C-alpha cells in the first residue's frame, strides 16, 4: 500500500496553487498567464513563483496578470506593469542593468580580490621567513647518534 501511495505521489508532479476560478477560458491566454506567473516571485514566499504560491498576494498578482492579458497587454507589458508596482524584487531572474550590474559582478570581483590578497600575503610571508639555521657539528653528531639508536 505504501508503494502505491509513493508511486501516485511521484506521478502527481508539482501541485500548482492556481485555483480553477482563476483559469482563463482561452487556452492560449492561460498558457501566457502561466508563463508570466513562472517569472514572477511571490513577495511573501520569496522562493516560489506566484503560480506555485498559496499566499493571498500571489493570488492577487495572478489576478493582475490575467486582467492585463485580457486587456490586450503583451507579456513584456504585463511584467513591466507588475515590476513598476512592486519593484524588481518580484522578478525570479533579476535584470543585469542599472544598479543590479553591481550585484552581478560583486561576487566574482571579491573572489578575485581575495585571491590577489592571499597571494600577496603568502609572498610576503615566504620572503620574510628566516632560512633554517644549519646544525653545528656537535648537534649533527648528536642527531646521528640518536638516529642510529
């Protein structure tokens, strides 16, 4: 019985939060709405897109997307409308323009800077290290005696 339940759970796939009353009658518009919804982040859940989220704000955003599509907006116009209202945070994939370019390049830049700093530190450390003092003949004789032991 457990195996049957597990198999059914795996076959079911992801459950979307879109309610039947939200689905548009036109399949082409509904497909566009789902495509757009997959690109927009739920502002409450943060890790989910609005198509998967059960939050009230996600439901409202899905409604806005469908309303704009019914009014004749293109996909880009719908996304621009939502971004204008809620900010770029709602985008699952933020743009690489404006101030965001700093965020995209900050990680690699800090990595390169840290590598250069570590290299400089290791060079200075190696250069300032004193060479090992050689053993005196007495110390060498004592060491040889201990090694024969």
